C-alpha cells in the first residue's frame, strides 16, 4: 500500500483560527482523517488537526514559495548602511 503524503500529527501548541471550508473539502478532510487513522493504527484522528500539517507540507513543497521566501529573507538580512541590493 502506498504511503499517504501526510505522516504522523505532531502535538504542538496550537494557534486558534476559524476557517470556513467548502462542504466537499470538509468531506474529503474527514475521509482523509479516517484513512490516516486506520493507517497509523490510532483510535481517532480529528480532521481539524490535519489542516496545519497539510498546509505546512504544501508550503514546504512549493518551490516558488521557497524561492520568494529566501529572496525576502536575503533582502531583510542586508544591513541598510551597505547600500547593497539583493538579487
């Protein structure tokens, strides 16, 4: 059986957000949680706990985001007195 893209869910201090999802996305999220729960042999995986790791994985694998983030970081890291410009 192929592995799911999302692995185990870390227990981290959460920041509360309120998000509205289309019904279709919610149904898929619930189904994903059920499959992940069976694969991980855990009692229950709450669908809401999947959102953060899914977003993190999405951002981690988005090459354009990584490129732009590095570019922003490089720009912010330059001391203003140098007069140098980042590329």
